[in-house]
């Protein structure tokens, strides 16, 4: 198999990988033909998944809401951490107001949100 183009080929490749994993067991030798085939099929499956099941970067608002959930924060708690009015937090979370550089810095420091996500 040179490429995985269809869902059927994808499913067949996954099945073959499972079979090869059982067959190979602990023999991870690079000169084992079954290992080489499994490695190649894994690359083809990964390419298919990158094309058809791409995971996109979440929006900043989604990340803020996730971090609030993880930390058990309410909007009022977030407002206090960011030292901004509660109404402003609400506007940011609804997308009604752009996030300023000052708030972006505070999001990075207070919620540990990656700068790349903030700047997207």
C-alpha cells in the first residue's frame, strides 16, 4: 500500500497494524519485515488522519472557559484575578470586546495560557 486514500483503506490499514503488533510482539528489530511494514502503515495512517481528522487550535475564549472550569473559577473570580470589572470579563467571554495586551499578559500569568493561543 502506497497511500491511504479512503476510509475503507484506512480501516484496513488499522486492522493490519493491530495484526502486525500481535505478530511482532517484543521483536522491535528494524530488520524484521513485519516491523518495517507496521512502521510504514503507521506513517500512512498518520498522514490520512492529519488530512481527515485535523484537530484545530481552540479559540482563546474556549481556552479561557476551559481554564476557568479546571480551576473552578466563576466570572467574578476571573475578574478579580485579572483585576478588571466583571462586566468586562463577560464582554470578553461573549466576544463583544477584544482582549487588550494588558489582559492578555494577565491571562498568561494568572491562568497559564500559552502565548501562542493568546496571540492567534
